[in-house]
C-alpha cells in the first residue's frame, strides 16, 4: 500500500466572498512526482501555502507525513523544501542569500551551498552578484537552490521553469527527474502541460477551486482511442493497404515528427543532460 506524504480532505479557503478552494481532496504518495495542473488563479499557489502552513484554511484537513493535528504537521514540515515565489534580499548576493537560509534552517554543512548551486546551474560568478540584478531565470534557479538546501524528503515547486530559456527548462526538468529517480517526493505545478507530461508520473487537475481528477501517466494512454504503428517511410502506404484489405480502418497516415525541443537543440546545440 502506498504511503501518503500529503493528504488533503475537503480543504476550503476563501478571501472575503471569493472562494479559492472549495473542498479539495488530494493525495501525494511517497516517491511521486506529482504534477498539479491548472489555469492561473485556479488555486494552485493557495493550495501550496495551505500545505506549508503559510496560510490558514477555513475547513477540511491537512496531513503532512502522517501528521494528525497542527502541532504534528508543523514538526513534519521540516522535511519539506519549497519554492513558492522568490523571497530574497536584493542587496545580498545569491550566495549570501543561501547562506542566510542555510543558517535559518539549521544546516551545519557550509559545503551545502556549493552543492545546490551546482545542481541548479548557477556558477560562482553568478552566485557572487546581488540578487536584485538577477534575471527572472536566475531568480528561479536561486529559488530552486534554496528549496534543495538540506536535501529535504519532499519538494514543493511552484512554476519552477517560469522565465527560463529552452536550455534552462530542459536542465530543470532533468534535475526533477533525477531527484525523483533518487526517491524524492516532488509536487510541481506548471501551466505548460508538455512540461508536466514529460516530468510527472501522477497528475492532479485543479479547476474552479477543486481537484476534478487525479490520474497516473498510464491513464493518459487508456484515454486514447487511437493506437499508432511505426513503420519505415517507404512501407507506410503498403502497410495501410494491408490493414484495409483485412477490414481494419486506417484513420490517417502521417510522418512521425521530431519534438520541438529536439529540433531546437539540433539547431543551436547545448547540453541535453548537464544538470
């Protein structure tokens, strides 16, 4: 039986007359890479804040690593690293910001900063610059580095690839996949569906304040009524003819295409797995 790391039941949150969460049920199991899908304003960030204890909820229950009350949840949140918006001191360098958070989190190992900077691809020169001069992409990387400090068991990442170029998006996706392969549990949100499809194993679709469906990657295949058969170009018409002669309807013959990402890297170069 899967071990629930995060379990939400009937979670509700309103700001005045605006009901943001209307009874959310959600379960994230140990080892999941869980993709939270929803439009801007659908409640994804609010949901993360409820899990992290950064905002109170109006109704329902939250359980973090099996916590049964607020006190137990608060103790268990030490096992979470999160990136929900960039919260840095602009006058401090990227490294100095991470040093501040290292001390705040009670992490003794000073080498931890070098480890997380290397993971997210911020070199020594970039880390020495004041954070106020960072591009959006650099801020995203610094936020991820902060989330990774202390090697937490659960990562919560809100739009981690926002503002990154194609190389950066690929690097962060590779990092998330690698962390998942190491057994880390990750909840990641994005409005770029292709990113979540390439990264996550389970998905929660949030709309109008509720999670309307949770599904696994395998469920996406079962939802399709089309099965593809790959053949060489020169055999395509022959294969189609054979199928039709045997009473099998062929709904279309099309040439397989390369992904946009593969085409991009073939044009400009770049490391495909340098994280």
